[in-house]
């Protein structure tokens, strides 16, 4: 079992959900995001954003690796900082765009059945 932190833009909530389900059903402990303000259409304050950013770095500290949700190769500034931080801490970095995550929950359940 690995501890994995999901990183990426909050506009990719469906992909975060798929990655979380897939990695969890493989037996990993997955840290995700608390809010998806971009995809859910709400705003958080600057202070809330800073707090969530610091909490995310602590999740990375406790992880074996990070899994970057980089749909279409998109990596924003915050995610880029998280990747650099993870690398500085000696954490492995994997990318959604490299493949491996099925496109639906049905596929995920089928692929991970019996593991």
C-alpha cells in the first residue's frame, strides 16, 4: 500500500474522482482535494486558498508519491509548485496523461475486481 496525494486543477473533478476510485481499489490510501471550486462554480477567499495550499503540502509530506491530474497535459502554476515540492522531498511523481486510469467507474470496478 502506498500513500498517494492527488494534485491538479480543480476544474478536473471527474478525473480526480476516477483516479481516486482506481487508486483506492488498488489498495492505496489516497489524499484528494476538499473543494473543486472551479468545476463546482464557487469562490473561496484568498485566506482559504492559502490554507488549502498549505494543507496540500502537508498531504504531500505524508505521501509516498503524488499523482498529477494533468488532463490534456494541463498543469497550472499551483500544480507546478506542488510537483516541484514533491520532487524536492524525494516523492515519486506520476501523471494522469500517461494513461492507466479507465474512463468510467464501471471499467475501474471491473479491472480491480479480485485484487
